[in-house]
């Protein structure tokens, strides 16, 4: 686990816990305070792409999970990441993992992402950013996103928040075993590194 821990520290070395908006949300991506390796995830139920209620904890209890937080289907960097993960989905699945990705999109917009990127894994809606808040990933989006976010979330993202793109490896007991969090939304974990981590932490899942 030392390799995974060291990687997390390197990626998150610039994160600081300080400035917040009047609403109590971190003002910048550097200000977030995410859940850490070794912590348990919260109890979560949220809509899937079909609008059905999805029990995330029940799903995680069945098999090791790679949980991805991305900004939305409108983000080209996110679409590239989602497609890249689809390319290695079969390899990750053969190791025993399931892949679940969460974004600010409404269920209808999740459907568009599934079709556009030809994804075989599960997408979940965090339209009001409640899940991102519980994971400590949500922050106040720059003003340039003011009109986009409420529309993409089906009107539920009235605070105009964004999640810092992140990847969590979660055991069947709901414990975080590895995480990659980068405040630069243009930088995502590579497929090769994702596969390498999947093999390293498998015995702890």
C-alpha cells in the first residue's frame, strides 16, 4: 500500500484547507478536503442513467470497485478519460473490479455519454453535488460555468459547483484503498497506471 499512498501524497501536495465561499463551499479546487485512504465512504443512493435509484454501498459490497468522479459529459477531458477507461474495462473486470463513474450530469445527459462514448460500465448522477460534497471534492466553479452547470444537471446544481476529477479504489467493505486526486482538471490518471494500481491493491480489496 506504500506505493499507492506515496502517489496520493504527491498528487495532492498542493491541496490546502482554507478559503470557503459564503455558502461554505471551497472557493477553489486547491481548497478541498477529500476523504483519505483508509476511510469508509458514506451511505449513498442516487439516480443512474435510467433515473432509477442506485444503492452504491450495496453494489460495492458485491465486488471491488473503481469509483470515478468526473465533471460531466460536456467536458472533453472527461470524455477522453471515460473512453480510455472503456478500452481497459475488460482487463479490469477480469481482475474482479466493477467500474462506476459519477458526474454532475442529469440521467438524460448520462444516457448521452453512454451512447457517445460506447460505455459498458455504470454512470451515476450527482446533479446536486451532494455525493461530491460528502467525498470532500466539491468546490465553487468559476463564473464561466454559471450557465452550463444548472442546465447539464437538470437544474439541480443551483450552487454551481464542480467536483475535482478523482479516482477511488474501494474495497467490498467500503474502505478507500487508493485514490488519485488532481486539482488540474486537464490531468487524469493514465490507463497504464490505473491497471498497475488495480493489480497492486487487489489483495486489499
